[in-house]
C-alpha cells in the first residue's frame, strides 16, 4: 500500500509531539532531530511542520477541547494516546480543510500502529464524540 505524504507527515508529527511531551525540549530542537533522523523525501513537510508546531503551541487549548470526551483526565492518558488525540484535535479545530472523517481515520491508524492494543477504540470513541461539537457544521 502506498502511504500518502500527509500520512507520513502525521506519523512523524506524532513522534515529534510524543518526544516533546516527554522531553519538553523546544519544538525547533524536536523538529530538527526528526528531520535529520527520518527520510523526509516522501513527507508533506509544510503539513508536518504545521501539525508539530501547532500542537505544541496550542497543547493546553487542545487538551481542554478534547477533555469532555475522554471519560478520564488528559493527565491520565497514555502518552501515545495523548499525542494522537492532540494531533487529531488540532486538525479538527485548526485544519477545517481536512474532512473530519479523514482526521478520525488517520488517528485510528496511528493508534493501531503506535498505540496500545485497544487504544484505537478509545481514540475513535473520544474523537467521534468530540467531532459533534468541534465540527458540528460538517456533520451529516
């Protein structure tokens, strides 16, 4: 299966958000480390940068936006799940050019690839509830 440049951007942005969450290093440092340790040829670089920088810049607001749909506190989330939810919430709030179904499907795929065994179900449930409020104008 051919992986899209946007999907690759999300994968590497997820790694960056996770790294930033764990290290609290400046986003520029995280971005540079990722860019030098990954093959960025097939990555949508502007999208990767927008995601990584956007999540870091808006992390608290993103946590507040998703909090009502988690069933637990953001602080109690697995760090990978938290990074995935922050990325997806950023896209739902700030990238309305991306259809919400694409955002949710991409988040589920990231959870399957990088999260714990059942985390994709949790991510799907939280985002499915959140999209009703965050993208109410787009709902069927």
